[in-house]
């Protein structure tokens, strides 16, 4: 018997965000009326994985902290 239900989610990931990054995700969530922060993050990931625009290869030598959800703040 084939189930119509999606597979059970059993894997957890941890991600650290600063206040600005979290605010950007939460704002997008509320603007799009998604039911939870997790649903918003899944939808943003899905969109990022299927986007057709060519962003080029990510920087493989970059430190993890250099990857941001929002633009890096000016350090003036």
C-alpha cells in the first residue's frame, strides 16, 4: 500500500543567524502567510534549489561565517 503522506521528518539541522537575518526570514514568512518559521525556511530552501538564474559556483574556500542570509552590514 502506497501512502499519500510525505515522509516523516527525522533529521534536524542547527543554524545560527543574527537578528537581521532572522528578521528577514520572519518578515518574508509573515508577508507570505506561512504557518511557521520552519515552513518558511523550507520554502526558501526549495526555491533556492530550483531557481533557474545562474548564480555561479559558491566560494568553496570561504569560511562558514561568510555565508549570510542578508547583505553583510557595513563596518564603518
